[in-house]
C-alpha cells in the first residue's frame, strides 16, 4: 500500500497563497466564521457562516456538488434537478448523441421523467463534512524514528480516521486531503450518487456559442449550461441505475433570483476549484512555461488534424467533439497563461518574493537554522526537473496521443493474467474487455487516428532528444527507409486493434487456444517501446520531484510562519471552496473599459452564418426580433446574457453557482478572462474576473427557446 507521502504527491503538491488582498481567496468553508464572514457581511452578504456551511443542519453547501470528476453543479429543485455548465455536461451529451439524434447540434429537452436519459458512469458528489485532522496525524508521527517510519505511521492513522468516518454507513466515502504543502490535513466525507440522467441542454450554437474563438475571453455571449437530474433509491440513498429509482429529494436546494445584478453588488461562488500554484518560486514558473510550450505545440498540431476531419464528416464530428473540446480548452489556457506571465512580469515578481523570504530568514538566527538553504534546494531541483518536464510533455502529448496504441495497451493489461486464471475469471475478463472496446470504438475513427499518428510521430522525431526516441524509430529506419507515413500505414493495416471487429476476432481466437498474448501486434509493440523510454524518464523525474516536495513543504511552513496572524488559504485541490467579491467592470488596457454585463444584442452582432462558431439559431433570432423575453428581460427591454465578478476561480469551478447577498442563485460560473490567464499563479485584482452566465438567460433559453418551461415549475424562483 502506498505511503501517505506517495498518496499526497500523487494528489498534487499543494501550497499556500499570499496574504489576501482585494477579492483574492479560495476559502475553506469550515473557517469562514474565523476568517471571512465579517468582511463578507460588510460587502453585502446577508448570510451567517452557519447559513453557508453547517454539518448539523442544511446549509448552502448541501446544494453544491462535484459534477463528474472535474466540474461543479448545483441542485435547484426538491426533485434533484441539477444545473452545471454545457461544457461540463459536454462529454455526457456527446456519448448520448448519434448522427440520427445529435443532441450536441440540436439540443435536447426531456418533457417528462421517462425522457430523461441515463448517463453511464456519471456521478454527483455531495460533501458531508470537512474536518482538520492535522493534530491527530502529527501525534501519530511523533513515534517515528525516521522519515520512512513517519510516513508509515501517518498512513496508518489516516486510514483509521477514514474508516471511523464511514463506519456503519455504506453510502459514505472519505479522503484525507493535504493542504498547505503537506503542513495541514483535512478529513473530507462524501456521499456519491451514481444514477444521474440527462434532462436537457441548448444546442451547441447557444451553449458553446463562440467556441474556441471566444473561450477565455470577455465580452462573452455563451449560454453555458446543461441540466441533469439525480436519482436515488426509494429511501433517498445512492444506488446504481435502476428503473425503480426515484428523483432524489435533497436536504436543500437553491432559490433562483430573477432580480438581476448591478455593478458593485456582493457576489460569491461555492465550488470545487481544481488546482492553483499561488506560491511557486521564480524558476518553477519558468519550468511551467517550458512545459506549457511543449503542450501547446503538440496539441496545436493534433487539433488541426482532428478539426479537418470533424468538419468533413458529421459522424466524425460527434465522435471527436468532446476529445477536441477538452484538448483545445487546455491548449488555449496554456497559450494565455504564458502570454500573461510575460505581460504581467509574473516570473520577475516571484523572484522578488523569493528575495523577500531570504531577507526574512536572515533577520533572525532561529529562522536561519530552520529554513536556510531551502530556496537554493528548490532552485537546484527545479533546474534538474525542467528538462524532464519538457521531455515528458512531448512524449505524452505526441506519442501518447495515438489512440490505437492506448486501446491495445488497455486490453493487454486487462487480459494479462488470462492464461493462469480459472474459467469464471476468464469469462469475466473477456466481458470486461468487450465492454471496454464497445466504449472505445464507439468514439473512434481509424482514418483520423492514422493521420494523428503520422503527425505525432513526426513531432516526436522533431522535438525529442535521440535517447528518448522509442525503439520503433529503428524499425522505421531499417524496414521503411525512414518513411514514417509508410510505417504508420503498415501498423494500422496489420494491427488487430484497427477496428472492434478485428480485435474481437483476434481475442476470441487467442482465448480459444487458451493463451492470450499481444507481443507480436505492432500497436502493442509501439506502446511498449514508448512506455520503456517514458518510464525511465519518469523514474528520474519522480525521484527529483519527491525531493522538491519535501523542500517545498519546508518552504511553505516558512511562509506560514512569516505570515502568521494573516488570513491565508491553501491552493485549490478539488476540495470545496468559497470565493467572494463584487460584480465589477474592468479596464484591460488604456482607453478600453469592459462593462460588467452583456446582452442578447451581442449574440446578434457576432452572428456569422458561414462560421460554425457563431451560427445563431433562427428561433433565437425570432425571439430577439419580437423582444419576447418574458419575465427574464431587463427593465430597459434588453435580454441579459452574461456578467463578470471579481471572485477567485480556476478550472473545476466550471458550473459553480454564483450567489447574491441573500444566497440566491444569480448565475453559473464558466470561465476566466484572457488578461488574467496567469491567475493560477498570482491573483490580479485589477484584471482578474470570473465570467458567469446570467441565470435569467438560462431560464429564458429553457422556457422560451426550449419550450421546457415545466422544469421551472419545480424551481423556487424569487
């Protein structure tokens, strides 16, 4: 079993932030009473800390969920109706779509429970509690005689705490979350619901309006939402999908406000931000930039291939829509991050902070004894790690993106012990593999993968040092005269994994013989060659990373001591957080001021019927022309669209509820702005904004455009 240290490294390296300024902060909900609530109330919050987080009675946190593995959602009715972003539900909608029923292009609205579509594998997670257990783990560690024993004792104590937290309740799960670089630990208890059904979403021309061009940009005009429903057994407990399950009756749900927002209004967000690095040192930022550049290059080349095929064939478009969207989202994020790191002189500012820390250490002999040399160690290890960061990024983002190799490897791993297994186990293994292949090949197009493979192998040849070129490059040279295209064509022609039918036939024949091996399959050989060089590089990288983890832990402890008495928060790590601020405009550059809101007028102004990113449905144009906005429009006759506020968000906050001072839902967070793309490293109070879709636009699309107004009848609307 992994030691606690290994578990924590695998989770993420977590650090603290700078002392809070402006609206900076991804705050832990159990600490709101101590750290934040007075300031929040002075800014316009009418709630108590107990109204937001309480484990003894219902509170706002009980209506906020982790949607899937990487987004946030909120419960908006007593029947388990849930809102999240369109891009959060995108992969689920894609999996449910076919050429005949293209829910991505056309949208979908279930008109009753029977039309709600089950989404296999989708989960919704409710946080039950979050408790500081640092002292308990440190107490266990005091008996240790060395670092190895310390890790072991803390691991045992952590497992005991988890077992105690969920003992006697089969519906709970728990985890120990590392915060402040391993200087604090929280026990987080969850309840996970596994029957989640798709209720509705607008067409992508509304829910993804602007697509890649507008992504990470303001002004924005995207109605980025989708709707799902949580189902439970008849007792309200989590259950696997069953026709006998019923809509979940939550302990609380959100009230929706139609009163709108104004500049200066208090605004807050609760969600599950994924990852920030607010206290990287100067050279660590340089390393991140270098890794980003490698990812940008690889993904840009691959995405060109995908988009060409997607635009040429509707079936390919559906199959690759989610893959492309996920890839391009991070690709553009990395571009913006590197651009703003340079524009805002982030690296230089971090070196200044490093020097300030050195001066603080030098001011007292006791500090020098505790922290001397820690920055030098971080600098040296980062220099050592940077080349590995770049090489591993090029490896995974090029050679690791060939799909036929991934399915070959996954199938081989699941059948690895087939030869020695009993008959019952063999049958189970074959059924598991068949389900795996069904899922994979549903969204696979071999001709597209051929093009990607050719492009990615050329990228690897171009960018990787010779020592990291896998052995199949020798085959390319010796058997194909250096012709990568010819090698790839032969690989796909001879591999059993180029289609589900060929793979199934090959596996069945091997199973009948009683022995399953894929060592002669060229796709499997490809991935083994790739993994051989990758694992060697990864081992060296991991060894240095573990040393960096320990050095950074000490560094962060020093930061906590230096800032003792100041409000501080840990970096994001996919635990529930709250951020607050104001609805507020900003000035991106001299002479330019961006308003705090957009309207439907902007959608019409951006319309371009010849560009798939900016097509506007005729029905939406008709509603706009008739000004048929119902109760959702502004008093001046316009239709609200999106707005911005100064909250501190990052990936994972997508779909998070945005609240007014009364704790009512005013919108859904869905993006950050280009001018502050370095915000995961340094919060930029003058520039950083969270982009939100106005809840009035969401309800307008559901009701007036989608004709599913009955869904609003189960909501509490003020």
